[in-house]
């Protein structure tokens, strides 16, 4: 899909950013709501929240390291979300916010929202940026060619608004490497590490197939980066020493330290194929 500038209109219903949001995108019939869980009871003042649509229940994983998300659809959105609260003993209950997408004319039908639910679940799975709370992959409905095109446009706009709300879990880890114009960076050392990755808008991604160091430095054991390395081993992101998938790090140095098994300055240690450091590349791009 061609890329054009978009205008987003945000309405803070309570007059503050910590309350409920109503979000609209220019030239689109969809509406998004961002609702803190403790404000669900206030939502009876929004009749359109009983329209047919899709929703996301959003919280954090037990170690508070990443988003945990449940994707759902319903013909009466608010009623269904309230069921999650009532059935808290049987369903995942550690969410603190929900995001809802509907159509202004209540024009979405059951088949369309099931298509949307399946599609955003698949996007989140492929992106690998969040933990999924759904027990199973939602069923994908069969749509006509015209409806499919319409829903794909809906998904495009939905992703844009979800990102504008501060959530990246529907975005590919690397859709394109930014800042450095798709440049890949490499790191290879005597401890056996051999990794490559790239700069993205929210950090640095170490790519699948990269190899971490054989051991770690003594001074590394009490650091947060060592704990992160151990967590990546526990969740299967690193098996043995090999990265089994693309892994997003919040900083260049976090990525470099986990790979090398010691405290490392990622700006200096990540290098292009021709030996130019990440620091030099970023500085040259800012000139």
C-alpha cells in the first residue's frame, strides 16, 4: 500500500491523557478507544461501544518486561469486555487497559471482525513483541474479494492508530532498518560470538542465527544485561548460544552486552562490513 501522510484526531474524554481516549484517522470510518480498566464503568456514556468490533486487553508479563495481550471480537464490545471482568477467575485477569476498534456506522459484521481478529493475532505472533494470552489462534472467516480488501485497509489503519497510542506489538521487528538506511552491523570476537543486526526506531535488533559468546566475564554476572541474557535462554530466544529468532533490545549496548557476555559499548562495537562503527554511521547521517 502506498504511503501517504495521515492526520490523527485525539479526544481526551476526561480532559487528561491518563483517562479515556477517542481516536480518529483522517478519511476513515473507523474509531478507536483507549480505555483504562478502572474506567470501564464510565463507558455507558458511549453508545457506540456496544457496536460490533474488535478489542485488545493489554497488560504486562510477570517480569514486567513486555506487553501481554488478549485479542477478541464481539457484536457488543463493551458487554464482552465486562464479561472478562466478571469471569476473572476463568480468564486472564492481569490486564489494565483495553483498546477497541469499531466502525462509525456500526457497519462491521461478524465475519469481518473475525477476519480482523485472526489477522491482528497473526501480526502480533509474527512480530514477536508481546506475549499472547489467547489460548488458541482465532478462526479466520472467509470473505469476498471486496470485503477482504476493505478489511486489509482497516488493518492498515488499525496498526497505525495502535502505534500512535504507544503500542508496537503489531509492527514487524524489522520492517525496514531505519536511521542507518538499511545498513546491517556485525560483531565477531575471540569468545566465539558472531552476530549481526540493525538499528530500528525503538532500539536494536539482533537477527536470527546470530551466535552469543561461549562464556561471560566475572564482572558481568551481577548486571541487568546478564539477567536479560539468562531470560532469553529460558524463553528459547537463545538456544545454546544461537539466537532462534530476531530479538529486539532497547539499546545498542544492551544488544552488544548480551552477545559478548560482558559490558560493551554498542556504539563502538557494532560495525558495518567495511569497519565503520555504528557511532560514526549515526554521526555521518546527522550531518
